[in-house]
């Protein structure tokens, strides 16, 4: 037979063997991969929840600071008005 024919038959046979091995390996590892995907999704949700809680806490802190600043300004204005009224 022709050596080129042997080469083509060897390449086809080798690629079929590689495809079969790949399919069996993929089928066997699918449980591990699905478990890994589930855990990564759980980790992603936990990270998003933590980020959301941090943003909410920072928002509350800004609101409290704004309220405290407003109360302080109001107290300053009332003291200033009281001082001015004593001079009038």
C-alpha cells in the first residue's frame, strides 16, 4: 500500500481515539465541574451580598453625618441669633 494512505489512516484513527478518550474524560469529570460551578456561584452571591451590605452601611454613615452636620449648623445658627438678639 501507499505510505500516504497509511499516514491518513493513522491520523484518522488517532483522532478518533483522542475524541473517545476526551468524551469519556469529560463525562467522568462533569460531576466535579458542576460542583465547582455551584460553589463558585455561591461564592459570587456571597461576595455580592457583602458588597451590598457595605454600600448600605456607607450610605447610612453618610446620612448620619449629614444629619449631625445639619443639627450642628442649626445649633450654631440658633446661638448666633441668640447673641445678636442680646445686642439689639
